[in-house]
C-alpha cells in the first residue's frame, strides 16, 4: 500500500524549485497573507456536524494530518523547510460518522502555495474509486472524491500565498465541503 504523505515528498522538493519561476517573480506574495485562525472562524458548523473546539494554530504534523490523514514527521519537516508559516486547522465530527477538516497553510509566496495546493488536491488520484472533483459551488478549486471506502473528499484552492484545503470523510455531504471552501475563498479574496 502506498502511503499518501510519501507522495508529498517529491512534490515538496519541487516547491522550492518552482518558487523561483513564473512571471510574477520568486518573492511575489500574490496577495495578503491570511490570519489562518481568524479565517477559519468564518465557517459555521453545518447541520450534522459537531465542532471539535474551534480553529487553532497547527504544527506541521497537525496540518499534515488534516490534509492527508497521516502526520509523517519527515514530510512535516520538509514542509517546514519549504517555508511553511503559521497555519491553522479546524475539525468537525459528523454525527453519522466521519469528519471534516478545514485548513489554511500560509506560505512565503503565491507560487509555493499554488504548488502545494495542487499536490494536496491530486494526492488521491490513481487509487481505486477516486476521481477528480471540481464542484460548481466552489469555482477554481480542485480536488478528489472517493466513491467507496472512507468516502474521502478533498478540495484545495490558493488565494495569494495561502493554500486553503477542506477534507472530509464519511457522512459529511459534498455540498458542505464545497460550501466551506467557497466561503473561505470569498472571505480571503476580500482581504486582497
């Protein structure tokens, strides 16, 4: 079995290389850095979900666990080395089984955040029952949706130097995942 966080290692190495590329320049933030805890506070708790204590700053391992379900210390160390700034996670439990995580990972530049978002969004592709997912309620986001097993859904989007990711498993409705992403993006875009 392939461990999904291990797939992040090669992509994270590319983050540093790709950060120096592009028309905007290697140091362009591309917008305002989010206050990750404050941004996650804008999300209401949807029906059928129980808030697990509100948003809080996350260690790289906690962030990685929210993004992938596993907190591999080696991958978390690589994220830190790639320039990860203070980031936050919010967690809900679904009363019917499953959970939802919303996270905001703040990076030094838009290029790094964009590369990170793509890596997270595409991590499940190639596994049985996993397909690409871009809900119309969350334009510009990309992700995956699993048709069996844990029923994992992942959506990612970049706004400036901020990688916004919503991941859910089990009985969390697709519409709740998409609406959470749409709201986070809308609020952060207003900061720009």
